[in-house]
């Protein structure tokens, strides 16, 4: 209770339907308890002997939320330390620091208070004599949204009582216990309650109408039932009109001049090649990753889908065939374009709905436009007729890094082999694996991959095989595929029109704001918030690979069947993690995110760590060169972002401020069957990646990864090394209350100076029984003792003129006893 007008009394006359003007009653005047001790506070500059009494000037009142005792806010602010402790320290700092010219202690600071308790109630609550102390001690709280401190109050809907009252005058610094009508606080409070009751009881319908007129009306757009009935969503119809004639609406949609790339060029070897090589000069691999990436189009004249190593069913495939091969009773989400709401249909119902309209029933069929964009066909008869492009199979995280053996039962040999070493595919579709003995054997990747997936006992992300079926006029609004996964998209039948927005930092920020607001999605054309939009038309036989993070919308000009799939890869990890965070910020439901994303990241980290370990492994008995190929520099730099993400996941487990539910989610998404120590894995992977990047890039790479939000959004651009070092040292100083130089942060000690003494050999004759024999007779033997000493010394200085000298001494002693050796012919023991 804060900033309340003093209560009033209502005097009723013979007329019961009209409240009289409140008049003060002959009641004891309300006084502030603190004024009894110090007197009424005077505004600076007022003269005690003036004609104006202190009670004629208004003060701001505040009531205790517990005992309802009224106090002057100025008395509280000017009181002793015991009284001032009842005021939040943020308000004291604001009033004394920024509100001196607006009255200081007389400023209306109670407007920021939600609940306030007097010192008497606070002391009684914490007193040992209180038989029923509260669970939580009373403490003043601020209103929601404070700070920042603003003098204006938020607008609230008017009630019937407030509409019946005369308009309030602008408040000034009040310095009296009486209000403008000469009423005490309790009188004013009773008057408001009585007045409200009379209005509600006497005016009836009139009061209700007055209340309705005073409330602010919500800006609700009425439903367009014509569009709903004719399968055009209310927000969609304007977009369809806009894309049909952008100039009419003052918009510009550019024709995308994306390169058509030969299909047989797209492979992992192309991605790992340099942009200056002869085969990549016209089609650099940066078309697929990096800031200059753009959709890659393969037309039939470029070789088509088969030249990419992919496979789809023949041109005679129909929707009825899809229902038969996938399963006519398979349930699928069907989106009603008119409302953008989905419902569950069987595939047979969908196939029957899309039957070509007959002449007799053409007017009664296909009244609405529907769209299917989430039919995953893995483990079906149709999946046997579809194979993703070679590039997708070679870089897809699920195919190459998911551990299908984790399920406990049914491990086959192919599974066991796949967990030992990574299987980087070569250009001919084979992979070279190394076993524990360092031997090398070639395996057919495709066959083993299919067997492993078919025999997998545990669920895995099934996002690589989709069959999309859309009707003419379908519109899919602006979106980014889950976790910024890349997409391959081949048109089997029909046509599609894509609208693209580049995934720049500014555009992704605008997309996050747009997708997080339902109102903006309804009435805002997203390209108005971005730099530009480009259009691509795909016809039957065309294939397109959409790189990570591209914002796009899709229009279907005719009935279409499309095959495609999503895949994550190691060339744009930072973008994938950034979009994952946007999904969390915009509260995308879990069922619409990339399945098992966190567990997949752990599998990727484990396999890359194993590959880097094998790359540096010493193989003394091997007769061939190390089959593990070095990683591309782009992949190495992106693995740093993966390490940061996994480190952030681990930090959640150690953060006492995180809820137990969040910790359980992180823990359950770790593959503990494979990774026993996740924290050690992340540390080792980061160290190995930085070592491969080069000693000169270790500090630069680690410091150039500036994290946003939960430490997972890497900023673009170079980071000044010296400035970053100062920031980190200053942070350590604040944490440990010591100078940053005294800590071991980025500590680089000097090298040891070593010296080894020559071996000192002592030979003597002793009598000992031979070991491992039944005879206990002592026999003469020669005993040789060799002693070597190693000394290490280093000196280092630290800030403040300190000096540290460290010395180490290591003694190596070797003893050798020889029986039955002729001492005159035997030589001394050699020491390496």
C-alpha cells in the first residue's frame, strides 16, 4: 500500500441514489507516529513563524501493509537509521542522488513501493517473544518494473468508482496529514469504500455502461470467415497478394542469381579444398559455409540429383503410392493453410483428399488447401527408394558421429568397430578404420551405415528423409529450420517458390524479434525488418541445398511432391548454436526443435577427440602411414564453439542458482554410457583443437570467442588481445579481491634447467641363495649398484619484485645381482 489518499466519510441524505459530497466528521485527527516525537517536518525554506500552518501543506502518506498505520514519507526518509532501514536502499540512493531538486525527502517516492512495513511490525516479527513468527520476515518490495525509477505511473483500466470521482489534480509535494477536503487518512479510506458501494448498488446498469466506456478496448482483428472458408489464412492472403505484385505494395523482391553448381562436384573433398584450387575457382567451398554462403542449386542440365549421388523414386510416383509405401494408417500432421493449425490425418485420408477432381464432383472436393511438411519416412518401404546426396551423407552428424551401439543389447561387429575410431569417408565411398593393433582395413560405409541404423536399439534423430506434399496455393511462413540445420531439397513433382533472407547478424536479430511476437507474425512482412529478400523458383528435377541459418518462406504454385532432409555439420557450428538459442528465447516447443540435439553434440565431441588423438598417436609397429586425415582449419575453428557450448552445459550442473529441473535435463542428455567424465572430454578436446590450430593461435582463438547470453553466441570480428587480457585479469581481481597478476590465470612458467651426473657404479661380492630354487644354500654372487642423479632448477619473478627459485633432485638407483658368472671374464654392467 503506497501513495494512498487519506480515507474519508460519506454523509448520506434522504436521496439514496446520489452520493453527497464528503464532509469531514468530528473525529480525532490522524497523525503520523513519527511526528509525535520530532514534529511535522518542514519543507526547506519555509519560515516557522509564517501564517501558513504546517498542516495546511500536504505531505505524501504511506501505510504499513501489516498494521495499516499511516506515516509521512518525509518523516521516514528524514528519520534515524532504524526508521530508514524500512525503506529499500535503492530508493534511498535514488532520492538522495537524483531527486534533490524535486523535493528530496518530500519527493513522492512511495509511488515505487509495492509493499511496505513499519519498523514496529518488523521488530515484532523477529522478536523471540512472538509465538508465531512469520516464515519470511517482512520486507519492503518494489513494484514490478522498478528500477528504472520513473515519476509517471503506469496507466490502468478505469473502474466505475474512479469514473464517478472528479478528476484528480496534479500532485505536488504534500506536507500535511489532511487532504484537499480536510480529511484524515482513515476518513478518506472509508469514504472511497462507501462511495464505491453506493455507485455499484444505486446506478446498476448505468454504472456498468460507464465502466465499459472507460476501459481501454483491445485491438482485436475480427476473423475473416470468407478467407477461412476459402482456405486462405487471414494473415496469408495479404502475403499472397504481395508476392504476386510487390510493386503495388511498395516492396521489392529481387531475383536470386545463385550459382548452378555441377552435381558431381559436391562432396567433402570439395569442402576441404582451398578456394584457389583449379576445381574450386569457379565454385569455392565457401558457397556452403562461412559468411558468404548461399543456396546451392543443381539443375537437370548440371547433372541433376543423381549426379550428386542421390536417389529418388521414378516420375510415376503418386500420392497414393506414398500412402501405400509408408503405410495407409500412418498418422501425419496436416496443416490447414487457412488457419495455420495442424490436425492428425491418416495418409490414406490425405491421399483420397488429393485425388484428381472428377467432372461430377469437382465442385465439392478440395475446398481447402492443406500442406504436409513433416512426414519422416525412415524405416519404411519408401525410404529404400530414397538416398540423400553424397555431400549430405559425408558431413551429416547423425550418420557419421551418432553412436548407435548405445542400447545395451544387440551389438554387432560393425557397431563395435564404429565406436573405436572415426570413419572419414574417402572419395570412392569407403572409409579407412584403424583397430587396436594399428592395422588398417577398408569398409563399405553405405552398407554398414544402413545395417547400423536398422539394428539400432535406441532412438536416434530421424530428420534426414522427409517426403513433403503440398497443394496448390500452400504458403509456409518465414522460418529457419530447427537448430539452423542445412537442408537438401529436390522437386519430384510440381514446383516451389522460395523467398530467402540472408542470415546476417542484423537479420537474425530481426527474425528473433519477429518470431517471438504473435502480433508481428500476423501483420508484419518480415523483409521490412531486414535488408533484402530474394526469390528462387524450383521446378521438377531441380535440387537445392540451403546452408545453415537461411531464413526462408515457401509458396506452392501447383501440387507438389518433394523429397528432402535436414542435417547438421561441422562447418557452421556457431550458426547452429546461435539459432538453437533463438529457439529457446522465442519459446519454440520442444517437438519442433532438432531431436536429441545436446546428446548429438556430445557424440560429435567424443568422436572428434578420438580422431585428434589418433592423429597424434605414436605407432611404432605400424608399417603404413597414419590413416587419420588432419581436420580442415574451418572445422577446427568451429569446434571451439562446440567446446564452449558443452562447457556451458557443464556449468549449469555446478551453478547453485539453477533449478534442479534444468540440471536434470542437462544430465539426462549426456551419454554417460560412453562418456564417463564429460568435463575432462571438453578440456581435452579444446586443448587438442588449439594445438592443431598452432601454438601462435592458441590464445587468439580462445580469446576471440566472445560469448553472449549463456556464453554460447560467438561474436564476429577480431578481438584485441591485449584488451581481452586486461578484462579477464580485472574480472579475476574482483572475484578474488587480489591483483590479477598474483593468480595463475594464463600462467606461463619458465623452462627448467636440467643437469645429469655421470653414473656412479659400485660392485661387490655377496653370498645369497638363488631365487626360485628349492636349495637354500648360499652362493657367491656379484652385486652391482648404479646411481644417477638429475638436478632441475628454474627461477621466475612475479609482480612486486618477488623472486622464486625452484629446485628438484631425482635419484635413479639400479641394482643388479649375477650368480654363476665368472668375475674375471664378466664385464661391468652398462648403463643407458
